[in-house]
C-alpha cells in the first residue's frame, strides 16, 4: 500500500511548479449578434494577468 504524502510536502511541490497551468483562467465573454440580437459566448483560457485586456478588446 502506498504511503500518504503529507500536505506540507505537496505545498512545496506547488511552489516549485509556479509557472504551470495554475496561472491561466477560463473567461467567458458574451457577444451579441447584430442581425438576430441573440448572444453567443466566446470562451477562452488566458493568463490571469491579461484578463482585463481580454474583456477590453471587442
């Protein structure tokens, strides 16, 4: 049977992987269709530092 890894050990590994996928977030932006007036949603994964730029551009 495998030995359980302590929480403190996992925290150290998380700090070592600081540049991994934890820095990206999923954002959903509603886009209105000019013809019908219905909304579609644009989904994307962006870096958490550039979320405001994603919503600023049209």
